[in-house]
C-alpha cells in the first residue's frame, strides 16, 4: 500500500478511516454531555418573614389568638396541618407556635397562645403585643406531619387543639372516619369550641375535668380501633399517659407533639467544646446541650427540641455521642437538643 504523500507544509495527510472514527467518538461524547444532568448551585432557602400583627383576639380563658400577615399584603408561603412558626418576639425571645388557621388562607397565619404563669414568652404576647406590632418569624416548618389515612382519632388537651384543629378539618374534607376527644380543666379554658361547633357533633367529645374528672390514657384511646391513626397533642402528663396505654397492633399508629421537650432521663454531666467560638461549656445532667449552648450563642438554630426535625444538627468534630433519637444517625453530626456525650466531652463546630 502506497503511503499518503505529505502536504505542502510537510504534514502527513490524515487517514480517512481514522478521521471518520474520531468524528464518531466526538459525536458520542457530545451527546453524552448534553444528556448529563446539570446540577445548579442552589442557594440556601431563607424562611425568615417579617409579619405584622393584624388582630389579637381572646379565644378562651387565658388564651389569645394572633392573626399575622405580610405588611404589603402579599401571599404567604403555603403550609399543611401540623406546621408551626418560630416566632422572634420584640424582646428577642424565640418561641414555637402551631398554625391553627385555614391553610387555604394565604393572606394570614393564625397562632394561639395560652398565658402561662411565670412564662416570659406568653406574658409578653398577652400584655405587650397589639395590632400593628411587627414580628420576625421563621417557617412554616412541619415536625408533626398529617398523613392521609382512612381512620383517625384526635386527642387534644387544652391549647393542644392548635395543631389538631386543621387536621380535624382536613380529615373531614377527605371524608375519612374520624373522632376528636378534646379535654381541658374547664370548658371556659378550651379555645375554638365555636369553630368545632360547625363540624358534626357526633364526631366530637368534649371532656372538662371539672365535669367528668381527669381522663386516663386507656380511656382516651378507647376509640382507637385497628387501622386508626392516633394524633395526640397536649400537656406532658396526657401524652405520657397515652403513650403508656397505646398498643400498636392492628396497624394502629401513634403520632404526638409536645409543647416542651421531654425531661432528660439518665443524664450525666459532660463538656462541649465549641471550636469556632473558643468556648468550653459544662452541660449538667438534667439539661440539654442545646439549652446551655444557646445561653452563650443565642443564634444557634433549633425548632422541635425533641430530636426529630433536624434543625439543630451540628457537625461533630471529636468525641463519642450518646445518640438518643432515631433521627440522629452516626453521620459526623449530632442533634444537640437531645443527644449527649458517651464519655465526658464533645467537640462541635460552633
């Protein structure tokens, strides 16, 4: 076979076969690059909102509701039953309140707050907030999701009606089989009885302690037939009683939300080193790392304080963690609201 002669610059002519092969491979690579997914640089979502108090309304003895809207009247982010807001009060205090209005109302959020003797946050809301007060909120966030089921039993204790009320309406809208047991010290202390009156009366049981006594867990769960999703929110003794009496058989499930984090059980004191801040803090046996850290670093994010929302997840640089929540896997971080140290000291990237 005679070799291809060089061109005028002395370069060998390219073999047509290899020219064709190279063109085919280049075409294949180009098609692959067009099909490859483009991963955008997604900025973090800022869920901070500046809202104005549109209305402060008495709802029951010691309970007021706040209607919050955007100053310019724009539509607010959507939410689902079970969602809550993190509210920063004018004093700097931060509190979480369940949304208890209508998810279809995009112009306002509603929360309700019970006056707690000695409670700084509730005192500020009841005595210092008024129409026109501007608040900074974060959310909505959902740490108490409402799942679609055929049958529900809702258990609400006092102000625990706030996350449950939108769930009851949603269950009714879905055409599900549902029943609500609503308990409290007195009928006068129970908010939103007037709104519940618009729903079928045979599906609602109101139990006032001064009329029929304090219910026990087994009594509250009497209507939880197989296949029932039980949703419970109320004071800690009520939730503990329900949890103690609940038997998860026949595809029954229990979902609950506390007003406050559970007490630390079998805790041991330990230390946390905050590497970026240059601080070392002592965590007592009966307090969470989150509580102590927030005294030194008030801007540390948190939400549920019960180990399931993940808001307070913090990189763990050194130390063995005593992980006390199923949602706290050993992935190089720790939920500082519930988990602790196994052996004396943790080093966190804070």
